[in-house]
């Protein structure tokens, strides 16, 4: 927010995701679950070490 003019700017950000919020009645976002599952998998270089 620009205090002098009172302007509020926003821009789309596909990296920001809204998660579950029971007070707002919002269910879990399946995209968040997919990202977490993908992040939990070791990269190709690490698979050899942890296997």
C-alpha cells in the first residue's frame, strides 16, 4: 500500500496458494497436497544415496 496516495496494488502470484481454513469454510487445496508429495520425493541424485 502506498501511504501517501492510499493506492493498493496487487499482482497475481501462482506460487502463493491458500490452504485449508475451517473458519472460512475452505477445504484443503489439492494443489498444495500435490506440491508437498512432490517435494517429499528425493531428487535423482539423492535417490542413490538414500536407497
